[in-house]
């Protein structure tokens, strides 16, 4: 009975997330981008001036809402805890690499679903890439991949992540002259601040309670044939598709899709990076924001890594645009895949070694009892 | 009766589930105790055990600030 209730709640959370994604587009966000963690963190990086791509600069209130909504939910239900210390710096880089893959495809897994729900068939090419990346990640999980244990940390560690987003909230409301807001391009298209913030808060609370994760959904199917988390993602997708059909935002095809390109191989490989990196980091971009709100300082590091990855991609002209993926971006894809494989191999090897020797950094040994 | 204790405190998902499943499926133990310290891991390990047809008992251990799950075949 308990299980039924949990699943129902997860499906409701998915439906609301899907609905909100459609509404945000009607309210002014770019098409098929009602919600996109990668795009919005990239806009945040631009808003802070960490990159100077003039078309993608805005401190997106949705992102702030997600983290603070999660914080509120976790705090109210006594799940907020200041934890961390599980390969923090490595997670920072995993976040950066994950973002680099997302900006080759032009979207996080959530937006991949939204693009699909809007009839963008390029996302249908990226989707198997995402599954492929997750599958590669699960191979390492099965071999014993681990980033080690997190521990209770002094309170400011857990608070630092959410606090950063409070600062962003102050900045977007006060809009001082030194921050950057696009006047043209995707980041100039935005829903009203209050609407964005409130929907972000709502989805933040729901995603925290329901443990919504676009990577876990497929990882658990591959690893355990467990379809539990998948129900939430399926609900999100179906709701968004229905919403797009009703509001006339469904356009089937490859060419001329909003904020997208048609280069199949890069869509596949870019999203593959996101899937692989998400498995290694233990959560998709959305889940990282939610964990940040729960006081997980490792996830906060991953989130900051994502912001840095976005800045890197735009500062050096590596990110894709509607025109496609630049040559340097294509080389980047190969390098990122190589780096992820190196991280996965070496972390797996050292985790396995540590389990054997019962090493105390957390790779805990199994102890037989009586 | 063979029994096994796995300490998964501090590990993030899906590692606790992977380890618990491995213990249930491969160790031959009739009882597996799993220590976890997050509600997410508690729920995920419980769900995995139930799906394998094992019974789950959850208790909160105050002094360790963790959940002790007893999985019985």
C-alpha cells in the first residue's frame, strides 16, 4: 500500500513537472525549453559574466526555485543534512564534463524529453545516446565503481550551496548594472520572474520528495529491471506531449527546431556524455540541484562544476548552436569521452582495491556475523 | 544460519542497492543486515529487497544515526 502511494506521488510529480514545462513556454521561455537545467545554468554563468556569449545570459529564477524548493522540502521533512566529502573535486569536474556534453546536444535530459515532446526528432537521436552513456556507466558500477563515502560535515558546508542560490535570487531581483541580461537570443526569452520562481519552487519541493531523476530512471532499468523511477519520467514526457499538442507547440521533424541542430552523431555522442557522467556523479543535472538543496556539498560542487563547464564551452567557442557543433567542439566531445573513461577506470580500480584491503576511506568491507 | 552485515553509511545510490542485492543473490546468506544513513538509500534498498521477495524490517539506530535494515529470505 505504502509502495502504491509512493508511486502515485512520483507520477503526480512528473505530471506537474511536465505541465509546468509547457506553461513556462507559454509565459515566455524559449520553445521546448520550459525547463532545462543545462541551458539555465549556462544562462546563469552568462548572467554572472563568466562567459560573454551575449545571447545566453540571464539568472534563471527557475534554477533558484529548484534548489530552494528542495531545501524547504528537505528541511520540513527533516531530511536536510550537511554532508559531503565523497570525491568532492572529482565531482566538480564530472559536473563540468556533464555540462560540456549537454551543450553539444543543447539540453539536459529534461530538455531532451521536452524536445521530444515538442516533436523535435533530433532528440530521438540523442535519446539512444543518453541510454548508451548510462549503460557504459553501469558497466563500471557493476565492476565496483565508487566515489567513496560522504560524511556529516560542519553546517556551513551544507548551507553554502543553497546560500549561493539565495545570492543569485537577490541579484536577479535587484538586477544591478554589473550583471548581464540578454536583450536578444534564447536568454532574452523568459517567463515573468515571479512565475519562474514559483514554478521552480513547486517543482523543487516535488522533485525532492519524489526523488525524480532522469538518469536513475534508466539506470535502474538497466541494472535491476526496476521501473519505479521510470514512471515519473514517463509521466513528465506524456504530460508535456499532451500540453504541446493542445497549445499547438508540437512540430514534428528534424529541421528548423527551436534551439537545436540536426547533426545526429554529435547529438548522440553529446547526450551519451551526459548519461555517462550522470551515472558517475550519481545523478542527472536536475538531481544534482535537488541534492544541493538537501545540504549535500558534493552535489553543490557538481553544480558549480556545471556552471564552470558552461563558461568553458562558451568562452572557447566549443558549444553547439542552431548551426551545429563547431570543429573544436567535436574534438572536445572526443576528449570528454576519454576523460570520463579514465575517471571511471581509475576510480573503479582504486575502489575495488580498497574494498579488498578494507581501507578506511569508506569503501567498507562486508563483515560476516555469527 | 549464515548472516551478513553490510555497512553502506555514506554511500550514495545506487551503491547500497548494488551491494545489498549482491549479498542477497550471491552470498547464500538467509539474512542480510544493511546499515544506511539516508532515507533515499533506506527506501531504495527496501524496495529492492521486496522485489526479490525478501522481508524487510527497518529500525533506526539512535547512537549511530543510521537505519539498520534486516532483510530476511
